């Protein structure tokens, strides 16, 4: 909306400024046939929410008033509500409660992730021991050699059994190695997730601290 030469915004089309007998200004919306205490130009000049306010600002629709009997009070013209409590303090308290809830949830999530990491570490340790045990057993067994043609039927059967046991053991070693590799990758992924969760918890803790100072 373009400003006038004096820097003031003009009234929107269909709007007019009115004045009560006591001099209080109100605004007439001829388009919708209604009146309001809220300056329609405030939409372009005032913050639209408490989150956008700076210092002691009040957002669009809010007004600070004084009554000789009750002192300062606040009017929400949008919702047509009067209250004694400063809405800025209310908003800060709500933000503090919300941030504390977020912080507690984040801390619980981080604790659960750490517990998963601890369990995965135990599983990795067991998997490493199993892999080492199977590898040692495979080396101790050795690949069966080729026997000469004079080997008896009984010894040939024994050789086949040894070969079969060796192949099974070798397959177990490969599976164990894959399990160790998978657990290492999972731990690395969990470590990365824990890092970012810890950073998030630190940030939320700082926000809660500053929110408490403002309340």
C-alpha cells in the first residue's frame, strides 16, 4: 500500500475514520457495514503475531488501555476479549511450557537412542567373538587334501564328510563376517543420529533457559 507524502498510509477503499463524542477514534467499513476499533492499516504496519513482536510491541488487533478503577488492561479487538493479564507474558509462558515439553520429548528420544546404541554395541562384541571363533575353527580344520586312489571306501567317506563340514564352516564364517559388517554400519548410523539429537537437545535447553529469563 503506497504511503502519502507525510508518510502515513491512506485508508483502504471503502473505509472511513470516525470519532466518538469523547474523541476516541473508530473505523467504518462501508463495504461490510460494520465498525471496529482496529485500524485496518495495522495489517500493514503492525506484527501479526506475538512471535513477530519486538520489545513491548503488541500484535495486530491488541490494544493496551487504562481504567482508573482497574489500572492497565488489554483488549483483543479481533476476538472481542478484555483481560487484565499482559498477553505478552501469557504468550511467553506458553512458549516456555511448549519448549519444556519439546525438550523432555527430545531427551527421552535421545536416551532411547543411546540404549539402542548400547545394545548394538553388545551385539557387535558378540558377533566379533563369534567371527573370531569360527575363523579359528576354519583355520584349524583346513581344506581337505586330495587322497590317492588306494584310499579305502571308508576313508573316502570320511574325506567327503570333512569336505562337507569345511564348506558349512566356511559359509558360517562368511555369514558371521556379514553380520559384523552390518552391525558396524548400524552403529555408525546411530552415532550420526545421536550427534544431531544431542545438538537439538542443547539448542532446546538454551531456548528454555532464555524463555525462563523472559518470564
